[in-house]
């Protein structure tokens, strides 16, 4: 009698693991990025440091969306900067947050760099 509920639970858990994001998935994730160095731009000692973040989210293991890539994070970092500004000496971190055993998750790419010009 005890075997049947355990079998059903195993099937449900297995299906949820393999079907995560099967209802809708639209995400972008970072793979590689080459940052400009102080030699590549007109660097000054007074260049300010900016931070940008872009995130992917998922809900109930069924729906996932977001742009957690480098381009989104860099665009957010340079949003208040003049046209033609470029980030150099860039550092990238990934920040992940999950609630209720992962029923809602958020994974963010955080970019920190100095603003310079070419």
C-alpha cells in the first residue's frame, strides 16, 4: 500500500524536473565578454564607476523570461551616460535568488565598470 504513493510522488517529481520551463521560456544568459582596458579608451583618474544589472526570472517551473545577458546589464549601466560612453575595466557577478524551493527564481548579471570615451 505504501509503494503506490511513493511511486506517484517519484513520477511527479521526475516530471517537474524534466518539464521545468516547458510552458514558456524566453531568456538570455551571458557566455563571454571582452572588456575594454584603460589602454583601449581615454581613461582618466576621475572616471566614475557605474553598475548595471539585467535579470532572468521564472515562476512555478513553467514560465521563464528575461534578458540576463551582458548587453542588457551594460545598457542599464550606461543608461544615464552620454552617447558614445564606453565601459572599461569591467567586473561581472551573477546573483541568484530563489523563493519557496525555487517556485520563483531570479538570476541577475551584475556589471560594474568605469565610464570612459573612445
